[in-house]
C-alpha cells in the first residue's frame, strides 16, 4: 500500500480519536499534520507496520506539547494518555457505523453547526479536500471559507459540541448534510476528470455512498445519490481524450460507457421511485440516466426531457450550479440565444466564482458569432483555476476561436 493511501485511510480514525480527547478540531488536525510530517521523514525501512497507531501516538504527544501553556488542560490530556497506554494503543469505535470515515462525517454534521459549514467541515477533515478546491465547489474565495471554518471550529470548541456517534433516531436530522457532503465531495472529484489532483477521492466517496445504502436502504435520496455516482462513474473512460483534455458529455463516445453501471443506477432509481418521496439527488440522477439512453443507440440526448428535469431541480434546489445547467439544456433545446437569456438572468452576485457559468457563456457567445465576448468569458473561466483536463479543453476552445472557426466550438 502506498504511504499516501495509508495516511488517507488513517486520517478519519486518528482525527476522530484525537477530537474525542481534546475536543478541539484545530488541535486534532494540527497534531495529525505534525505526525504525518514526522512519519514522512522516516525511511521506508523504518516506517511502522501500524500506520494509524503510530500517527495517533505521535499526534497526541504533539497535542500535549502544544497545550503546555495551559497547565490544567495539559495535565488532563497527559492523564488520559497514561490511562490509554496502560490499556494498549487501540483506537476503537462503537457500532452501528461499519466505517470510521462515515462515522466522522455524521459527527461533523452536528445540527448546531451551520448547514453549509457542516459539509465543508466534513470534506476538509474526513476526506482532506484542500481549501482551494472546497472553496471552488462552494463558489466563494478560499480565504472566506477558511474564516467560516475557523469560526465553526471555535464554536465547536467553546460550546463543547461532542464528536460522538449519534443515536439512530438522530440520523434523519443529519441525513441531508451527510448526503450533501458526499455529493459535493464526489462533484469535486468528478470535476477533476483525469484524476490529476486526487485520484482516490471519487472511489472513496462511491464506497461511502454504498455504505449509506446499506445503512439506510429505505431512504430514496440515499438511493438517488448512489445512482447519480454510478451514472457519472459509468462515463469515466470517455471523459478525457488522448491529449488529456476533457470531453463534454454531449460529445462523449457512448460506446466507452459502462452499461453495467448504468443498469445498476436504473435499478437504484426504480427502488427509490417505489418509496414515493422525490428529491434533488433523484432528479439529478434521472437527468444523467436520460443522457445514458445514448448507450442503447440513441443518437442525441433528449434535451426536451432534460430541460424539464432541470426545471424541477431548480424549483427544489435553486442556485447558480443547477440554473447554469438548466440554461445549457435550454440552449440545446431552443437555441443559443434562448439559453444565453436564461444564463444572463442568473443573479450576478452568485456567479463571480462560478467557473461553469463563464464557460457556458463563452460557448453560447461563440455559437452566436461573438468571438471577442466569448474569449473574455472563457478567460474568466480559466482564471478560476480549473483542473488540468478542463483547462486543456478550454484552451482548445480558445484556440478554435482564435482560428475564427466559431462553428467548430461545441456547446458544453
């Protein structure tokens, strides 16, 4: 196993145990980071067999060092360490959760924390998603998100909010936040089509979503999220071309799609439908499933159906991401001019950091024969630091515009 994979696997287990001791997320994360740094200085031959145990012991010692100025707190932590050492260095967690990472996601989504910050907290702590990528997913500057997370951590520390496994009766009040965290985590990974930034994130979120299906098989939105991930993963082989550039969904070779994954998603949505409680994740999965009909021989997506589904999604989940996707669907159905009108009606304050909005606008302007305005929009998209495959694709589009061949610029 690669050392990076071992560290990622240990992260939720170790941080969860550290938080249980010190009740301070910053201290727990700092201690873990220091322990990782120390581990990586060891040669391969000197590295321990039990990576998680080594990181835990090293991190808790560093935490005690960090709180030396608070004699009472340092003494309390030192006593806990002594007791634990007497019992052996075993980090154990109670049932009912079969996975420490999922357990910690549930813990991070405590209802006393603001909903959007719960999601960012879970992805930052549990999955180690970098601040810059999280901020891009939330469409806000990284310093803003950093400040919000700092305030949330302070609230957790000062209010003594526990990071314990919630009782089963408390799961429903945290379910949406847990699903949002997994959905956004997958979206962050999916945006990195070539897996250049974090190849482990998408498989990990997929695994956690599968565990959610096992834990809560009667929740239709859990089934919807799993279906959505299966459908998106079914296209992985077609998402990047030989040159490493992203291939837009409407131009992908459907022969490369995974028909078995599409069928699994179909069955999941059928199960969700029998529960008669629709939700946004089921609608997004239905949109992806409509695209997936191409695997059965359809020559083009059913844009009329897709646009109607986006109408429903925007009613349930209004926001720049779903509204931008709806504008693109309308452009495919009714023409670029109609799509641009919908796109430009989106609240300007919400799209300042929305790479997808600028990209879509650039494509639509190119279709309408306005290359200068299209270039300006695409430059804004590129300035928002897209992952390498998307940046390569946008660069290709810019090159076509520079060659004054607007007709060859495909709509995303």
